[in-house]
């Protein structure tokens, strides 16, 4: 191979980020910089998923931290059977479920009817709508909430989300359908404003 070809190959290798599998192999070999790279790559999606599950930024941060502590602790046993992000999200989901079991959610707040049409208070009303959607999401059973968070907020395909949840694609689609019905029920007072009726 000519020198120019070698240089182009080296430059191409340098431009492509290392795969999660390669980073995990380095981590298993004791390379702490590989852990930092994985943390940079996956912390935000894991924390975002935990936030959508729990609705509390502080708890979501704790779950994300614990998820990466488990990655560090169990690095030697990791096998590349599943994608690393799917494994991380599964760990985060299980940690969220543990937190749900330890806390009791009590709410006596009734949603007020709001007008989402343009006006001086439009931004405030949009924020209130976002809060109501978050509240409705929090009312869903854990598996339905996880399905919604993975597909609609995190942008995973149904196949990827099914792997994270450990269910078939058909079961995931059923979870999504039930979750959408539950959200519709909880957000009934907003329906005229959301669809322009």
C-alpha cells in the first residue's frame, strides 16, 4: 500500500469514534479513559430516560450515577451480546422501578382547563401543558411509561425499545397503545385545545 493510502487509512480511523464494544474491551483491560468516553457518550440519554421515568431531576441524576457505577463494577463480566446503551437503559429502568417501589406518589392536584391558543400568556400555558403531560405520564404504569419514554422521548425504534424492556415488538406495541389510551384519558380536559376544536 502506498504511503498516501496508509495515511488516509490512519486519518479515517482517527475520524471515526471508537465503538462501544471497543471501549468496553479497553475498560475491561483497565483503561479508565475508556470509561470516561462511555460516560460522555451515554450519560445524557440515561439521565434523560430516568428523568422521564421518575419526573425528578435529582432522582434521575442519582439513577444515572448508579447505572454507571454498575457499569464500572460489572465491567469484567460484560459480554457484547446486546448493545451497551440498551444494557445501560435496562439497568436505569430497573433502578427507577426500585425507586417507585420505595416511594408513594400522592397527588390531589386537579388539572385546570387551559387555553393553548396564541395570547400573552401562551408561554405560561404551554409550560402548564407540559407539566400536565408530565403528570399524565407519571400516572401510567411503569412499563407503559418506559415504553413511551424510550420510543417518543429517546427516539428508539420499536425493536430497540423492545430489547431494552425485554419484551417482544408486539408486546411493546401493546404497551404503547395502552399508554396512549391512558395519556388520552388523563389529558381529556386538554383535548379541545390540542386538536383545535
